[in-house]
């Protein structure tokens, strides 16, 4: 490779590294289907899994949290999760969705991570918990490893807001205000 070609190659790679995700306001998320684990289902105190597809994100306003299966990733947006809880949005028109990428977990911690998710499902049965054992959503949505991403969808499943990484208190307020606005439509 000659030095004259090096800047051109760097320029071609720049847009890929500058974008933390591929979410575009007004569009739907890039389709993803998770069949290894998938949606955690709680029925009469028994847990099971069913295939999950991003096409199921229509019908309600949703706040999606996509997180690596690591405590550090979970903590990044815990302030938003608490604010969503405190807002007590109506379950018939709103649903929080947590997608946990257990492919991006500390080796050997997968069973521990799933146990925590099962506990959360018991505490919040109206919430949706998706276990992504192969990191398919992270790859399809071009998300950073070891991170937490928040996406707000309207009832038609269209992206209204997205950020990869920890939200500031102002952004938490912005998301809660946006969800209220979307529920009023």
C-alpha cells in the first residue's frame, strides 16, 4: 500500500467509526430476529423463552434499553430506568424493553446475568426483557460494546430519540417529557 492511498482509505473508514449507532429519527430500527433465548416469558412463576423480532415493537410507545450483560453497562442509564418507573406510564400504551446482550458479558457470568433479568421480570411483569445470546441486535444496530443505548419509539415503532452511552440528567428529563408527549398523541 502506498502512502498516497492511505488518506483515502482513512476517509472511507471515518463515517463508520464516527457513528455510534445507525438509528435515524422517523425510521424503524434495522430489523433483527433473536432466536437463541429471545423474549423472557413468565407464566405462573415459570420462565421460558420465545423468539423475538423487532417488528413486534409497534403498537405502544417504548423506551428500549440495549445493554451489554455487564453491571457497568446497566449502571450507565439506571437514572433513566428509575425515572421511567417513577413516571408510572400506562401499561396499555407504554412498554419498557430491555435487550441484554449476554454475548457481551464477562466470561462465565451469563447464568448470573440471566438470574438478575428473571428477578426483574418478576418485579416488572409488564416490561419486556430480551436475551440476545449472540449479540445480533448490537451488530445490526451498530452499537458499541460494553455500553448502554437508549432508543425511544412512538406507537408506530418509529425512532424518536436515541443515544449510545450514559444519559445526562437533562437527557433523562428530555426522554421522560418526550414519552409523555408521545402518549398524548
